[in-house]
């Protein structure tokens, strides 16, 4: 107990010291705040995000910084919770005088931060918050200073439709939980993209999240002779549906979104299926391989999607500053809107709502392994 | 019914409708007509598809039957709707999961007798696991009965009912603790491999994995067959116990009149415990069969099957053993057919609508006897 208190006290002193330094250094640097949930419900997300962003800044500094100035990181803990997030955002803007924020991971924290950023004309780029309102005002207009580095959920439906068609499949059956916005969004986008590009939706059935017996729907799937069964739900439903589909002799290839991405996905039940994700360390593009190698050298682990998106978010921000040529957030925001940047998780351009348009990776579940299959551009 | 005792000398038209139960009859006829029409058109449009849905409904109905029996037996003997019954079902599913995935109990025959045939080995192994689940559930139910219900036996019936709800929540969230069953969805490991057969004009053939189902055939798997056989076997055993043994006789006497039964020298407390144990044992078996059919276990898995089995017990006439069985088969069909031909998200709504309709039209259920209800 005593040692814990001592360590804590030391940490506070250390934090105070580091917090004081930049104030003295001043002028010659560009400060970027990293708001990450280092404590609270999802601390591992926070650590990955911080590490990814710090590595991006370190690499940029090694190349001489941006606009001829060194970049300085200000890390604050926003806890994935609205109140601490607001405090952290106010602190970095008012005390540290930052003009740029990378963060937060959770939409629930990113939304209040985005309101403060907008008010103070500070540019915010969230690496992983998928809620549409992060970049949108209540009246539907786009927040001028707020961007994100990840695609919003429903976009994965479009990607998977494209992937299914590229594999030569012409008919699809959609199963979705009508009470879940995430699932419904993916299903709608899949249906639209698949039928617009010449595919045929031969059936569409909804269920509820408490269902365990899917025999009635799966009988229809088998009857419809669909080649693809699109099931964009979380892994627990996929496990149940997959096992029952195998028992029922359903031959359709199962496909889904990043809800499948879990260590608890039953690889036997999902065997033969495909799902989309933000990024995969086995992607063969050189930029991905060098990122994985650099991250492993520094942190001794394979970077996850959160670290990758934080790295991308920071690099997008730096590219925007470099393109604008001045440390002026109005000009940087305008520059980011027209950016075309090769990031680790795909080539990024921003749409009118400041969401990135970029490729997703498709992962195959086969023989008990999840392997990278393709990178699909929208 | 009481239309002879008119309150006002000239009843209005609507009053007359209400009193003569014209509206109610009309509503019922309408409901039946809709159901018959839906089923009829579905049958006409694609008979094999319809038959397939009926087979899947049977499987679900047989599992519900095992759970419903526990409700009905306990209600018959202590007039208590044991809402914790669905959670005993969950305990049964988890016990079999732990026995299979952690201890690999289902493999003991091959370990002890290496030369044994694989079919026999997995049969004996699975039966061992199911017996273990049943025993654990029976013990759990006896404990629950002794701790939570017995002290309230002379209290108003509503107290025991509320306690049952409390026990139910306790079991669920105690199970959700990290060192008990964890709050996660856990993929169930089946003790045997699934084989699917295709039944059509060409006879019965095993389905090769990855092969599409031929036209105009119905499929069924070894899981469905095992569920049906296990349920029928347990039902026969139960029927034998209740009608042919001394314990069964004592159970019926206790159900009929506790005071008199006690005067006749029957150990009423013991008999009540035995009833709870038998009901829970059936729920434990149901838990394992359900988890085999729908291979996932989680701490809330007992809630909906429990409630639906309760509806089945009410539909068949609570307190009646054949009633619970028939009610459960009807529930299984209602659920699967409404999922197939009306709307999947509405299956639960339809299941509970049956409860409401039964309570409105025939509160005693199909096999129920009104006079057994004591004041």
C-alpha cells in the first residue's frame, strides 16, 4: 500500500514536471494533444491509441517535424466518459494551448470533446469513434474542425457487397437484428450496394437479440439457394447461426462486419466465412509491413486496430498541417478536406461529413484460422 | 352466462353484445380463422418446407416439455409458480458445459475401455453428462426449496411467488460472476458430432458437409432425434413414477390435500423436496439438450425458455402432466411457425399472446381442472 502511494506521488510529480516544461519551451513547437482513455472502462484501448499516436509523432520529429518545427505531444486521460473528457479537453486547450487534438476512442467521449473543439476552433481527429454525430451538428451540418480516421459502421456493408460480387456471387440472403443500429446499418448498406451493382437479394429476415433458435430462418435460407448469407451481427449470434446453418446444410457463404472480430468467435461455426475489418497486420502493402515492424521494435507487440488508427489519425493531421503550410486551424481544416493520403489502414480522402473514404480489409475464417484475404476499396 | 339476470330492463345493443359474449366469440373465431388461413396457405404453397418447419418446431417443443413439467409438478403440489425454474435449466446447461469442456467427462468410456465402438462410447459418455447435470440441478432445487420456499409455506402464496422471483435473479447474477459461470457468451461443445439426414423420395441419406440440400426433401439431424427420444424416455419414467410407485402415490395425495396426506403418515416435506428434485432434474436434462441444439451458454439463457415453458404449462393446464407436454408441443409449433410464416421478431410476442388468450378464454388450460384450485 505504502509503495503504491509512493509510486502514485512520484507519478504526479513527474506529470507536473512534464506539464510545466512545454510552457517554458513555448513558440518553437507545434503541440498535439492525445486524449485517450488511459483509465476507466477500456484502458487497453487507451494505451494502444496513445502508443500509436506517439509513434507517429516520433517518426515525424525524426524527419524534422512539421513546418520546420518540432512536434510536441500532450497526453491526457479522458477515461471514455463525458465529464473527464470535457475536463481533459479544456485543460489541453486552455493550459497547454494546443490547436490539435487526436482522440477520443469512445464516441461518448468524442462527442463532448468535439463541441469544445468546435467552439475553440481547435482541430479534432478521432481515430476510432464511429458514431455519426461525432462529426455532425444536431442540425445535420458538418462540424468544421472535427474529423475521424475510421470509416463509419454501415460503410462495411458496402465493402462486403463489393467483395461478394468480386468473388462471383450473385444472390444474397440478409439476416439482421432489427433492434441494433449497427447491424441494421450494415444490412441496409449491403443491400443497397449489392442490388445496385447487379446482385440479387433473394431474402431478408430479421430476428431479435434474445433469439437462439434460428431454424425457421435458416430453412428459408437453404430454400432460397442464396450464395451469400450476410449476417453483420456480433460474434455470439454468428456462433449460434453458424452452428445451426452447418447442421441445416446451408451452403451459403457467411459474411459479416467487424462485429465478428473477437477471440470468442467460434471458428468452427464461422468456417468458410468472411468479415471486414479496419486493418490487419498481415496486409501485404509495404506501408503496413513497415508500420508493423516499427511498432514491434518500439513496443514489442503486434499493433492492433486502435494503435493503427491512432497512428493514421496523427499522420492525417500532420499531413493536413503540412498541406496548409501554416499553423492556422481554419486553413488546416480546409486543407484536410481536400487531402489524399496513403495511410496504413488505406488510402484516405474525406467526404463532406468528414468521414474518411478508404478501403477495408476482408478476413477469411478457414480451418480454424483467420487470415487476411483482400483489401477492398469502396 | 348471467344474461337472465338483466340489470336494466332494456339493455343497449353493446351491453347485450358484451353480455352474450358475442364480441369474444367473434374475436376468437377471427383469430382461429387467421391462424388456419396462414397455416393452410403455407401448407398449400410448399408442403415440404412446411413439414421442415414442423419438424424444427417439434424439437423445440420437446425441450419446452421437459421444462414445463417442472413448473407444473411444483405448482401441482405446493401451488407455487417457481420462477427460478428457468435458471435451474441454465445451471443444467452450464454443468454439462463444464463437464464436457473442462473435465471431458463425455470421453470416459474411450479412456476406460479403449476398444469400445465410438457410437457406444459417445452414447454412454453423453448419458453420463446428462445424469450429472440432472443430479446437480436436483440438488440445487432441493437447496433452494429448503432455504427459500419451505420457511414461507404457511405464508400467503404471493410471498413465495416474490421469493421465487428473487431466487431467479439471484441465480442469474450469481452465475454471471467471474468465478462462477462468467457473464460471457460461451460456445457450447457438443459431446458428439452432428450428422444431418435428408429425407425425400429417394429415401434417407446422410448429408455430406458442404453439399446443397436436394429439392423437395426435409432434413433432420441426430440432435433432433436425440432430443425426442430423451424427452419421451424421461416422460415415460416420470409417468411411471407418478402413477405406479409409492412416492408417486404420496405425491398425488400431497397435491390433493396436504393436511390429510400428513395425517395418513406421508412425509409431506420429503415429498415436496422430491417433487422439486424431479422437476429440476428434468430442467437440467432440458438445459443440456437445449445447449446441444443451440450451442451457446450464457447466464441469462434460462429466462425466455423458462417463461415460454411456463406459458406451455398454463396452456396445457397448470398442475397437469399430460397438459404440460401437449402445451409445450403447441408452443414449439406456434413459435417456429410464427417465425417462419408471420415474422421472426414477433415470435415471442405471439408466444405470450397465447398466454393472454388462454387466461381470457380458458384459465384452467386444456387439461386443467378448476375444482382442484383450493380457496
